[in-house]
C-alpha cells in the first residue's frame, strides 16, 4: 500500500479528491492533506510518503517550490501536479524536478485514478528491481564472505599446506603479515555440547552464528586486530595478529570481553570464547586453533559466557599438584553444617569450587569429587538419626541432578542449597530432641524429688547424655538450671505438706529429699522469706 499526501489551498478540491478516489482499490492510502507547500514540508519531515499530489498556485510555498524541495531532499517521492495553468515554463520546471505527471484542472476522478494506477505499476516495477538488486548484493556479499571464511578456516584448521594457503590468501587479497598469531573460537552457549541441539535450534544457530560473525568482524575492524571467519560447526573463528605480543595480550582479553558484551547486548545470547596460545608462523596457526578448541572443553568448570585462555590454564597447571585432595575441606564443611554457620558453608564451598576449577578436571572427575562431598554430608544426617528424613531419602535425586548439571557453578548452587537444608534439619532435630529430653528430665524430677541422692549426674545417666550438653539443653528449654528446677519442685512439695499435714519439719525435709533438716529450713526461708514453722502457723 503506497502512501499519498494531497496538497491544495482550495478546501473543496481537497475534499473532492479525498472522497472520489477509491484509494484502497488502487493500492494507496491517503496519509494526509495540506493547504500549502509550507504545511506539506512540515508533514514530510515527520512522515514518510510515496506520492505527493500538489497544486501549483498556493500561498507561502507554491507547488513548484515544494517540488524543488522534494527533488533535493526526498527524491524517492513521486510528484503529480495538477494545475489551472497551461504554461510551458511550468512544464519545463516540472520535467527538471522529475514530476511524474502534469495534469490540467479540472481533473476527473477517472483521469486521476488512471494516472495513479499507471504510477503504481511503475513503483511496483522499481520495487521489484530493487529487491532483485538487493538479493544479488546480499548473495554476492554472502558468497564473498563464504569464500573468505573458507580460505581463513582452511588456514586456521590446517586443512591445506602452507603453499596452498598462501596462494589462496594472495588470490583473495587477505593480508597476514604479522610476526605473531593467535586464534580464538567464539561459541554460542546454546550451541555448545552442554545443550542438546534439535533441528530447529540448528537452523536458528546458523542465523545466530552469522550475526555473531558480523559483530566480531566489526570489532576486529575497529581495533585493526585481525580477521573473523565462520566455520561449518556454528562457531566463529577469530585470527588475531600482532607484532607486539606483550602489549597485545591485554588487548586480546579486552576485545574478547567486548565481543561477549556486545553479543549479549544486541542478541541477548551468551557466548564462550576459547583462546589458544601465540604462534609465529602461518604453518602453526592450526596449533593455536586446536588449543582454543581444547580450552572450550573447560566450559563446564568456568561456566557460560566465559573467556578461557589456554595460556592461563597452562600456567596454573604448572603450579598445581596432580591429585585433588578435598579431605581437608570436607571436615570444615561438615563442622559448619553442624554449627548452622551459613557463612562458613559458603566459604568452604567457594574453596572447593576453586580447587575443582583450577584442577582442570574433566566433568566425570569433577562429578566424583562432588559426589564424595555429598556422601559426607548425607553421612552427617545418618549419624544424627535423620536417615528417615525426606532430605536423606532424596540424596540419589541430588546426585543424579549433579551429573546432569551443565556447569560447575550450577552444581555448587545445588550443593549449597542442600548444605543449608541439612544444617536447618540438624537444628530442628536438636530442638525437638532437646525439648524431649528436657520434658523427660522434668518428669524424672517430679517422680524422684524425694530422693536425697538425686543430682545432675544421676539424671544425665538416666538420659544417657553428657552433663554439659544436658545443662545447655535444659536451661535453653526451661529457662532454669537443673538445681533451680529441683529446688523449686522440692519447695513446692514442702509447702503442700506444711499446709495440709501435721508432720514435723524434719519429717517434711526427709519427704522432699533433704537429709539435713537444718539445711532444709535455710533453703525454705531463702525461697519463701519464712521459716517452715512460721509458714505452717500462717497457713494451717
């Protein structure tokens, strides 16, 4: 549908043209109408149109001045003039400004419709030709890109001899004249081996890879840092070249970070970049490529959207021992869990994650290390008699989830959550167990308060618990110490006997667990403020 702007200072003409032309049937829509050229210019600066129908004689800016403006500023717009002036000078100007038709008023609806129909045919043909040219240009560009990528990929992957590669580079005007080369591989995370790729995703990944190539090529051009190419495995290869490797080292990292950021910004997808080491001749570039490819295998350890440099990996490996020992980290983890120390759990797990990451273990070995940790955590539940809890019973599901996780970071989040849950479960169990033991102790005191031999050791022996642990639990649950509770119960029973019986003080003392009547009197007065005799006189 083509858009038309109608310009005429006579309102009746504008209304007649607007109402009598079947715009939609002719393939047009009336975008607006203006009463002079000045209004039309303002309209054109804010709106896009394909055709302007204009009168000549108008105030402020006439039709010829409007045609001149359109010719100079919007020459893709087609102009149709209808005028009451049959003047050769006007006709000459109309030809100068590429006016499509010059119609004399009065113009009939039929006549104008015929002109619009013919003009639509011309515009359709132009559009079709433009599309063909666009497709040809696109095909030429893609073909040129494909050829360039093929030449670079053959060189980067070592598919051809040095002589063949040099010949191809020369033939396609690709200049590689640096003293140092380094290869990086940009891989879309969704296309990596971490994800199962279906047919639809494979089709989409080709489009995404082309977009990643464009961004990479643009940034490399900006830095004058090398060349990008597209492989047939939905990866973009970057061939860095420099004569100053030491200063270029940081720049490569900076370029790779910018690549990741721009791809995420414009495409909303993550990419991981693997970088091989420097080589000094074209024949060895494939070695740098192989190292870049090898570095991508550590994506599980470093996570998505990472930059993994083989140079860094090899330097760290030189400082690492062959075996990864986690025993010295498991004990602190279990202690932090038992103490419900969440910060401690975080700290130990971070050290474990770093230890596994910088051991550069493959996924299978990493899983074995992580399963070792989970076995120790689950043993803590079992040792605390929580092997019937849902948390313990679901241990196999967690181990299975660890095996399926795509990155070490994902796994550590699962393990952290599990450790928090175990710590909370142990606290809950301690509270429940402590409350139960405190209630048993109170019941035991109620039944045995008359025993003069009743003490902390005897009740701890009955409960099979250490004196220190019992004292902590009992104070936490009841708010008083064992001796305070025992004395309170004995005094309460003494009060009842003093109020309701004629027993002597020494008899009452004996019945409530005091072997020394004198000490009973002192303790009673200390608690009530009265001697047993005074209390009895008052209450009986």
